[in-house]
C-alpha cells in the first residue's frame, strides 16, 4: 500500500497514543493471585510493590503526552497548509506555525526535565 506521509504520521500518532494508554493505571494493573495466610487474594497491579517504577511510568506518560500534543498540532497544521494550497486562499497558518515552534521548545524542555526526573526516580543513586 502506498499511503501519504500525512496518513503514515497519523497512524504513527495513533500507535504512540495507544502505547501511552497502556501506561495508564488500569492497563498496568494485571491481576495476579498471591497466597496469603489461609487463602489467596488478588493483587491489582504489576507495579504495586515498586513505587519508583510507578512514578517512572507516570513521567513517561507525561512525556509522551507532551510529544503527542505537538504531533497532533503538526498534523493539523500540515492539513491546513494543504487546504491553503488546494483552495488558493489564506487560512492564516503562519501564526499557528509560530505557535507550534514555541510549543516544540516547551515540549523539548519539559520532556528533558521529565526524563531527568524519571531517571532520578528509578535510580536514586544518580
């Protein structure tokens, strides 16, 4: 199949967003049966015994959210620019492009801080 770059980018966005959804609480919470005393009980969550990793997953989710926020902005901007070309009119995409550049700087800075925080949380020896 030959898809346009926009469609491939939208599909990539959907896959990364799906992965971000996997990092949510219920998706990480696999039920496991643990023996305890007289019987068994269900432990909800594979990361319940590791609070550092739960915070690491939360930082990773926040970082992915910021990246996806920029990504969807690029998809919208690209589509609006294509509409401008096709209709031979101006839809005012230049201010949106400037805002997206500012958003990119904020996303990179925030992602770097979140990555540092995630590393510090997962390995306090750093």
